[in-house]
C-alpha cells in the first residue's frame, strides 16, 4: 500500500514581529532611536533643502527651525539610545535584577510618541509641539525614577552610574526649560536648554561610558593591553564641561579657552592612553577613531575662542559644535550600537559591511558639516550634509531595526 506523506516544512527565518521589542530595554529603545534618527533628520533635510533651493514650502513654526532641530537631536534622538543602554547596564553595574518590561515600556512609548507629535507639530498640527514635549518629559521622568531607584537600592557606590545619572538630571532640566519656553517663557530658556543638552547631558554621559567601557573592551580583545581609567580624569572633565557650559550661557565666548584648552589636553591624553598599540578588531578600532574627534572638537573651540578674543570674529561658526555632535556623538552612536546589537542578538562581535559604510560615511558627513561654516554658500553644504546623514545611516538603521524585531540567533532570551 502506498502512503503519501507531506514533506516537512523547511526551517526558515523567523518573521519580524513588534512583540520582540518588549524583550529587553535595548531592543525597544534602540529601535525607537533608529526610527527617530531618520525621522528627525528627514524633516531637517527637507527644511534645509526648501530654504536653500525652494520647490516646496515648509509650514511656519512658532519657534526657529534650527532650535527645534537641536532640541530633537539632543533630547529625543540620542537619549533614546542612551536610555536603552543605561536601562540595560545599570542593574549589571550594580549587581541588581534586570528591569522588567513594565518598567521600560512607558519610557519608550512616551519618547517615540513625543517625537512623532513634535514632528506632526512641525508639519502643521498646532498642538503637536506642546503635546510632544509633555510626552517626552513624561518618558524622561519615568526613566529617571527607574534609574534613581536602582541607585538607591545599590549597596555600594558605582561612580560611573552616578556620573551618568547626574548628567541625565541636567538633561531633564534642559527638557523642562524648553517646554517652559514653548509655553511662553523667555527665549533665553530655549538657549539654555540647547546648551545644556550638549555639555550638561550628552558629553558627560558619553565620556563616562567611554571611560568605563572602552578600556574594558580593549583589554578583552588586545593581548597585553593595560586598561587606563583613573577616576581623577573623569572628576576633572566634569567641572571643565560645566565651565564651558557656564561661559556659553553667559555669552563669554572670548573666555571659552579657559575650559577648552584643558579639555583639549585631557581628551587628547585619554585618546593616547586608551588607544591599543597592538592590532585590534574593527569593532574596537571604531570606538577609538570616534573618540579622536574629541581633541579635534576642543581644538576647534580653542581656535574659535582665541580668535574671538583677539578680533571679535566668530570665524568657525557652528563647526566646533558639529565636530562634537556628528564626529564624536555620531561616530560612537554607530560604533556602540553596532557592538551592543551584535552581542545581544547572538551574532559575532564584528563590524559588518553596512556598519562600516555607516561609520565611514559619518566621518565624511562630519567633515562636510564642519567645512560648511567656512565655505561659500553654507546653506547648500548644510543641506548636503543633512542628506549625507540620511544616506549614511538608512541602510544601517534598516539592518539593526530588523534585528530588534526578530529573536536572538542563539536562542537565548533578551
């Protein structure tokens, strides 16, 4: 007797599902950050292209578009990645249980919803900006309560966690100040908010994570490497960053060199001490190449300040700021998120082709945006840099976004 049997189904790739986003804080927050980084830059690129070449008109805003761009990048785009990392590593740094999805889902929902509402506000929805800011503040507040409770529950003192938390408190203050400005406070509140985002929030967080993690990564990958991470270095960077912030808030640009000269020395020394002398894998090398933008940043700030003190010329415009934001923050965004994504998805710890494309392209975009402030027709170069940012990160975002929507390759949870 002949019995027909159906062939067994071939194992295939799992279908992407949003349900996987709730499996770990980094999955949810990195996915939101990846979406935010493209949405925010798409709006900004459209605005710059419209302002330079026309062809269409962007809706009139109640606030300067450049201020909104700076706010989005500092308080919603990059912090989405920051919170994804810190909500994951804080419990591990302190030896405490991992956070549960009920803890971090409200953070992600408010940050994503907040940015969408703000961008809808920039597209014509009158209430969008205010609604989005309140949602963003709610997400930030929830995250700070979670991280603050972990600090309170810790038996010892993890100074890197405390340093990050202090920067996040300043970030919360900056976000609240921007909301106050939108509700009718003086434009000086918005100015202070934008300055706080760079030197009060992002720079201290990035430097703290680099100080703790980069020598650790190098020690695991390069034979004979001696980790260097004295707490005195981090303790010296903090007051200098705050001094730079205070001088900018006072418009004392002629005196910024008082903070920027020692920051140039400290960051240059750190890059030299951290950089492995032996051969290193690409996933490690990109961390130190990205960090090398720090002494470049403070070198540009130093030139700007000294020139301003001598003849009142603001010769570099926003070039130093973009060396920091695109060169340093942007490079380490690609480097660190690629590393965490590879490791926490059960994949090999290596730089794949799309990540290399994104990283190299970001170096070119940073250089172009710096030169835009000293070349003829700066509006054209700024628009091209924004388009370059989208071209650089779109394939990378698509790849990591797909990873967050699928299970780990090794079958482990998370």
